[in-house]
C-alpha cells in the first residue's frame, strides 16, 4: 500500500463539513486565548531561564576547547554532518527506488515514539531520526566543554537537556502522528477540545502555563478525598489542628502530631480509605492530630520560619497537651516540615522544653551540602529572581514552585500531559494523587528566602548553625529518639542526603528506614498493597553506600515496622479520646477550611 492509499483510507468517510466547522471553532477560541494572554499575570523573567552569563560562559569555554583541541571538536562536527547527510541520502534513495518506506532505524527505543508511523512512515521516521541526531550532537557539544566549573557544567547540562526535550517532534502538531490521526478521526474535535483545555489551564493560572494533570471535577475535598472522620479543635493564623476520631476502644497515652509540608496540602496522607496513613494510624490505636497549614496570601509577606515554629509547632504541641492531659507528644515532620521540626527540636532543647518524646522524619533534608537535581535552581540568578518576586508579591506563588518541580521530570509532568490534553483533546485522568499534586500552596515571602538562602544555599543548620528566635540552632541538639524514613528513588529529598543529616543529629537512639519508590509513593505505601519493600540497617556510622550494601531487605510496607517503633515511645494504653475538650470546643468537621483555599484565588488578587 502506498502513502497515498494510507492517507485516502484515513480520511475516507470523514465529514469535511464537520471538520471545517470545528476548525472555525478553533479560530473563535483564539479570541479567548488572546484575552487571557493579554491579561497574563506577570512574574520575574529571571525565573524563566538561567542568567545569560551561563550560556556566554559555555560558548567561550567551547571555543577555548576548539582552539586547544581542534581535532576533537572537528571530529565530532564531521561525525554529526556525516550522519545527517547519510540519513538524508538513505531516505532519498528509498524514494528514488520507488519504496515509500523508512530507511533502517537503529536508534534506541524511546516511549515518546511508540506510534508505528515513527518507524514505518518515511516522513515521520526522517523527522525522528534527525531529531535524535541533533540531540546527540547537542549533548556531545556540552560534553566537549571542559573549561567550566563543575557546578556551572552541571547547570549547562540540565538546561541543554531541557532544550532537547522541548524540541522533540512529538511536541508539535505537524510532526506528531498520534495527534494528526486523532484530529482526522474526530473531524477536528480533538483540536477544539485541546484548545479549550489549553485556554482553561491558562485562565486558571492567570495566563501562566501549568498543565492540569488531573480531572479536578472528579474530586471534592471532604467528600471523596480527605474523608477520615475528625474535628478541627484549634485554629490560628498559621494552622488548623485536626483531631481524628478514634477507631479503637483503647489508645496509647502519648498523642501523635503530624506536620505535613506547607508547600502542598496535608491530605496526601488521607487521599482515600485504602491508602490513608491517617486512617491506618488511628486503626493502630493512636490519638492522632494533623496540622493543616494556612495557604498564605500577600498579607503573610513578613511571616518567617520563626512564625511556623512559634505559632505552628509550639502552639499545636501546647494545645495537644491540654486536650489530652499528657505532658509529652510524639511528632512527625514530612519534607520541609521535617526540616523545620529539627529546628524546633533544637530550639526546645535550648529552652529546656521536653514536650516532644520522639520524632519521626518523612523524606526530610537537614544537610543540604549536595543539592542534587535542584542544583540548577538553587544558584544566585534564580534565588535573586525569587527574592524580587516575593518583594513584589509578598508570597512565592505556588505555580512557580509547581513549574520548577515539574521540569525536573519534564517529559512525564509537562510535555506528555500537554500533548494528551492540548493536542489530543483528552480529559486529564481522575487520579487522586495527581489532583493533590496540582493543589499547591503559596509560601510567605520571608520564609521562602530564609529557607532558600540559609538552609538550601548556605547549609547553615548542618554546618555553622542557623540563627532563629535569638538562638543558634544546630543538628547536634536533636537528641530525642528518632526514626527517619527516606525513599530510594526520591529526587526531591535523596535518601543519601537524608541519611547524612540523620547521622549529624545528636540522638543516641536513631532508626533509619529506606523504602522503595519515590518522594510520595514511598511514603503512601499501605501494607494492603504489598507493593514496595524497605531496607534497615542499625549501623548508622557507615557511609550511605556501605549502609545500603549491608542493609536487610524486607518485603512490604514500612508502616508496620514504624508502628511498632512508635508504640515503644507512646506509653501505656488508656481509654480512647474523643476530639476536643471543655476548653477547646469543636470548630468544624475535618478536613477543615484552610485546606480548601486554592492558590489561584490568592493569585487573582494581584
């Protein structure tokens, strides 16, 4: 069959009138697109790309290398030219011989090019192979640059990789066979739906491009996610405190407080009954309190880490002690809330406050000496841009952070979802985890700068100490019993860095567990799934590689192991407690009101 036969077969039966009608609708939708882009919210341009000095430095280093070693550079250039010309000649030869087939393709498999037309159709195959040749040549050019500091070379490699991913032919309608086939099969409806999806996403984010990953209409907080029964028993400017209903007749006397990250919402730990850590904890006989942080607006401009500690950690601990009548609590800090928990524990020790009996850290970093995959975004050009952004707006908008996290996995979290939504016209999936991922929160301006400058950039907590609230806080003063959970493939808080921070803590009673999977799936890993296993090794004097090499592997979730550890630090059993007491009346039902405040509402105030 010839290409013409294939095309004729594809468009036979197509209602051309319907197709043209849909194309006219596309034209009408462009007016909405123009309107939203005209009213686009502004942000610092320095947050969109690295300083031009990086590319100028790379160019200078490349030409220096060419002068020093012209033979190597010329060899690589000639190799690229030769492969490109050979590729063109092979394609032309097939056509000349009357074979409308693609030439031999020995390139490695790439899931972006799964459609058979990438291999069988001469046009698509030529585009794909040339893209792969261009990508390899660009990567080779980056590798050839040697006269750069390792840090700058790492950034150059990252951002050149972003360019390579962005220019993939799958990202453009004329060179995406899946999108073209769908357009023909749906008589253009997929293009209309895709444009509607694009405009809706832009309108939801004031003109900023943030790809919607989940069907938001499928979820309602408190109805089908975040449904574990409980009551809000305390509220201040920083948090709502939820006390969950007991599910057992007796509970351990020492209550447990969970501090989730305030970059996202707490209900990642209570998505649905089957994978809810909240429900599992209450089922094990613990009195559980959950902090639901405020989603800051510009009035929180001057709120810093000291406010999160004083009005967040310390205030909630006092309330929990009052409600339960206990003089100690157990505390859990997840991600940035674990980092801040370590600050709070150092502060409390210096103040002589022994209210926390044990601490658990979920994927928490306290030693930032290795910035890992965030290195490109933790340099002065970007942090300067963030400082300017928060000076202008009072907050660091959640979409800036969401975009940063997404581009660490751009093909999975940006381009593939964009292709499906904008070119294929598909509705995003009804996936609770992705819904939560898109429900971010803003950061107060002062707190964002404190965290990025003092902790991430200068790594003060793990080195010289971090000054806060008139105290000099150090890791060595985290001396209570602790358990740290890290995730093997976590790219946000790499397990080896979490491990290194735990090693520097002063506790004589440390447990470290490394679970399989990543930052979220490794933590949200209920025993019922029997999916990811975990590693343990009591010898925390080893470096991370030796710790892993000598660790014992255990099938199944880490939750039961942690539950047993927690029981040892949770006292005797007492009758189960209902939420609140005579001095702390019920404010409202869980999940409360702070959790439903969307960041887009805040952004629209500018």
